[in-house]
C-alpha cells in the first residue's frame, strides 16, 4: 500500500527560483528511492517541509510530471513514479536515436567556446563530482554543450527530459560495476572527436550509450 512521504524537519530552501529548486530536491529524493513508487506527494506537507507556500510546490510537481517522475491521479493527487529497469533501457534506446541525430547536426557548427565549456565541465566531473549525485546533472551539461550548436531546440528539450529521468539510475550501476572511470575516458574521446569535427563521433556516441545499457544488465 502506498504511503505518504514522511516530512523532513527544517529543510529551508533559498528563495530564488523556488519551483526549480524544489524540482531538484524532490527529483533527487524520488530517484534515490527515498520517495518510493506510489508515494503520495502532499502539497501541504511539502510546503511545510521546505518552508515555502503551496504555489511553488504546485509548479514543481507539474514540472516533475512533465519529466515523468510524478503522476496526478483522481482522488489521490500527485504520486511519485519510480523508473523500472526496462523503462530506463527503453529511454536509453531512444537517447541513442535522438542524440546521434542531434550530434550529427552539431558537428560542423562548433565554436571554440562550445568545446572549451565542455572541457571545463569534464574537469569538474572528474575533480569534484566523479561519483556524486551531482554527476547526472553535470553529465547532461556536458552533452548539452555538444548538442546545442545543432539548433534543434525541440529535440534538445526531449533529450534533456530523458537525461533527467535516467541520470541517477545510470550513475549507480556505473559506480557499482567500476565503469565510472571508463565513462570519463569515453567523454574525453568523444570531445576529441567533436573538436576534430570527425563524423566518427556519432558512432562513438552510439557505442558510449550502448555501454551504459550494458552496465544495467
């Protein structure tokens, strides 16, 4: 039987961009398993928990619904949705299709600033969030640097949502299997190929994501 979230006391949030900050906090709790599949997300409880009004809570829950992590059900309100392994694999398969396409459109359009930004993000991943919960967010920022020059905003938006849904669930098995170091090296190689505008980058990206699927098996 699904249960309501047990409130956490005294968890203040900075008063800038409240809905976005609530999205990050609640998403991490859902993806980590602290908030379980089917748990009720009671707006009043969350508002009290984070010392905010119900307005940003309502907006945060709507954003989480768009990301596939929350569902609004009749007579029950908002409930958490945990990703099943088979769902994650389907999302990764879709990522292969969309990300390879978007990268192929970006390859000839890179500016030095795009590649420098991607390199700096990799430095941060390796130095400060190698296997931390923040890795999923930073991983997306790296990939976004490589995809944004494609000017395919709709595809980029869809891919971002899939990264947000799978980031934590991918990181955990990568750490457990010891593939986290290999993933870092693959990012460096992908960046090198992109810097050369080498079409081989597309196939390399495909193999990189397939290797992530392999770590989930």
